[in-house]
C-alpha cells in the first residue's frame, strides 16, 4: 500500500552547513508518528525541506501519496495534500477564521458547499464555533492557536500533516487539550508527523511510532518504550546504548527565544 509520506536518502544543507544526512522515513496513511530529538537535530529543517522553503540544497527523494514532492513548487505541494502546522502561528487581524478556511478550501479544490459543511461540523467537534468569525489567531492564547491549527487540518483533510512542535510553549492543560485534538483529527486518509522535544504530550495520546532524530539522522525508532527511555536517561543514554559518539557542539544550539517558549518539565 502506498504510504502517505515516504522519504528516502534525504540530505539537505544551507549556506554550506549539512543538516539532514541520508534520512529515511515512512508514514502510512492513518498513522501518527512522533519525531523527537534535541535542539539543532534537524527536525524543523525536515519540515522546511518537505514544504519547499527556499535556500536549501536538497538531495534524495520524497513522495506524497506515491507522487514526487521535491520537484514541485510550494503551492503545488500544498494542493497535492501537504500541510504544515506552524510552531508559532501568525496572527492575521481582519481576516476571519471562517473566511480563511473557505479560501484555503477553494485553493485545495474543495467544493464551497462541502467546505462550509466541514467548517461547521469540525467547529462543533473541536469546540471552535466562537472563533469562526474572529480574526485568525488574533488575541488567542498559545493553546487556542495550536488547537485552531489542528481544527484547520481537520477541515482541509490533507494527505499529510506536519505538526512542527505543536506542544511548544504550552502549559500542562493546553498540552493535554492539543494532544486530544491531534487524536481527534486522526483519519485513515491522512498521515501525521508530530515533532516534539518532550515526551509529555505522548502521555495524552497514542503515537503509532516514535522516531529519534540526532544530527540530521533517524538513529532509532520504536513504540512508547522509546519515549520512556528518553524520559529516564535522556539522549545521552540513548546514544550510549546505540554506540554513537556524540558530536561536539559547534556553537549555541538554542535560540534565545527557546528559553521563554520551551517548558522542559514533565507531568
């Protein structure tokens, strides 16, 4: 059966710096896969490369539903069925959430009546009715913004959803709410990659598989036991088990903003 996303031997770099190194990944339809790894391991770069952000030198292949992805422009990848949930959703005053979704659905080739029905149905399911006629992400909390992103994915029904640090900057209750929303949008016609630093969001949902990315490579994959191992011993213990020598840091691996948005504690 054709996978929602298949990545083979994918390498990518920018400004002469190699970030992704011969990376392989396969996400079947209907499954949610978590990708974990320390800062600077290449998780967000993977999203950037798959969605077509400019500036990267890319080698290897990526297929979405069996169709070549890397040769397409950004808008063509979106129409093919790829959707990225942003780590820091942008506020767009003056553009209502309902209007935004109707325009996005039109670009995806979704019938307007069908789109309107989806919006109403999914708004009720995700508790988003009161936000439909408010400006997109304007004056919303971090948790509300992330929940809105999940709601939008449920309406647009892409083949593949990339959730870039969907739990970043959220408090305990918001993490639980977003995790439940991710589970709620699970569909047999969609694959999901959920990128995260911490295992706490996995306490409230069931990922079909967990992958660990370090230094641009997938070094291990497994089930919930892998998240438990990371929780107990961290990435250093995992590298020791795998017999991988940690590379020396080339400089700061955290942006200053990370210290204000990351919440490295567990519940």
